[in-house]
C-alpha cells in the first residue's frame, strides 16, 4: 500500500478513556501499525470488523503491549483486546474493562523500556549525589544499531549494557528530546512535533537547578527546546559541513569540570540517515565516528552515562525519513554505563 505523507491539523474531541486526540500529526494515519522491535506486522491496517490483536500477531505477548495514540500518549493494557476502526485518526482498542481511542500503533515489546527512562534514570543518579552524562544520538534507531553491530562499526557502544526502547509519537527530534528530558510523553509535556518548543512540565535541567546541581546542554546551532538553562550553541567553525566535531571538542573540555549533569546532542547520524538512508555506507561510517567520540568521552568521564536516540530512521525514495509509527522510527537502543569504579 502506498503511504501518503501529508500534514493534518485536526480539532478533535475526546472519546472513551485512555488516549486523547492530537491537534497535529505528520501523516494520514488512518488505520493502525502493529510492530515489535524487528518487524512491522501490519501497516496502516484498517479492520473491517472487530478483531483481536492476538489474531493478527503470530508472537502475541500482551504483558508488554503498548498502545501508542495520536496525542503522543502510551497506554499499557496488560491484556488482549479487539481493535476496530472508529475515526480517520486510528482505531479503537477495547477490552471488557477499557476503551482506548485513536490508537495509531501497537507495539508488541519484549520489555517496557522507553526513552522517557532517560529522565527517571538521570534524576535518580542526581538524587543519589552521582554525576551523569546523557548523550543524544539523533536518529540512531534500533535498525541502524543492529546493522552497525553486525558490521563491527561500534566497538565501544557494543561493550555497554543495551536494550531496545520505545520512542514517542510523533517520532521527531523535538518530541523525542522533550520526552527524554521530562520523562513524559507529548500528551503531558506538550511537545508533539517540530513546531513545538515550550515544555509544559519541568525538565531534568530544572530539577538539577532545584537540587543545586550544575548542568550544561551542548547543542548544535539551533535551540530546539526552551529549557531552564540556555544551551551552548555551536557553528561549523572548520567548514567541514559538520558541527558534531565542534560539539565533541567542547564536550572533551567540560568533562573535566565540576558538572553534575552533561547533556550532549550529536546530530550527524540523523543528517546522513536523511541524505543516504539508515544503513547506507556513509551513515554507517559516521556511526563509527560517533562511537569513537563516545569512547573518548567515556575515558574522560568517571560518572554514569546514558546514551539513546530521540527516534529512528526509515527509508524513503531519496534516503531516509522518520515520523511514522513503525518499528524503524519508534524503536531505538538505550545504553547505560555505571560510574567508573562501581
């Protein structure tokens, strides 16, 4: 089925319980996507009649099923249910005790990890008087991670504890970044897509300030979100068409200073994914560059580390694209390293 990618601006009302309806999406999402960490079982599926999820998914596991809704919320029903078409937005998921409307994707996960865990894990480290470095590997989805692992291009990242994590809908940088630093989905933090910059809840940077902790946000040339601290912005000083190297240089400097929280945002994997595709030779070669950056920073930093992505990357006719509720866009790796010496 040919996918139609359009922008919808919808003023919608709330039906049932669970998901509320979004005010904006990036595609015609009539129907529902059903996927796990590796496979898209159904894409934009529109049920002709009520049908149980277990009848559609050969490896059904209700324990970790996640319902992803058009407003960016995620609901964990803990049991099988039927889906039926209810609107142009998505489908309705129903059990004997609940109804969730406007479901755009159903994730059949192996666990319940999410990129929102970044916030909770980092906050716990700070509360325990630890130090933490968060590295945002923009656009590095689980698909690209597996390809890089198979080809031996991430010698350092492959040594870290890793599991797959679910991004948020819509899987774009503003929404994913906001989820990472607030621990909340778009339905709560208010950042649904690229047009949103203001958070409705406090971020990890605000928490750090309240704890009396010192933090820094190392960014490229644009302030993506309005947070409690101003980002350190960078430009392409050496004219090589890349800003990650400038970000890396400052990151090497600040790891030796008295920061409790360091947040580093590398953009280059996403850039090359868009230009060439998520597993293109150019993209994989750059993943190896970032792996080297991370290894160097890890050797200089004795605190905890959390590394994950805001979203993944799918294929399109010209290279790569993201913004869909499928496995390549929604599933990302989540890496951790404990404080050196623990």
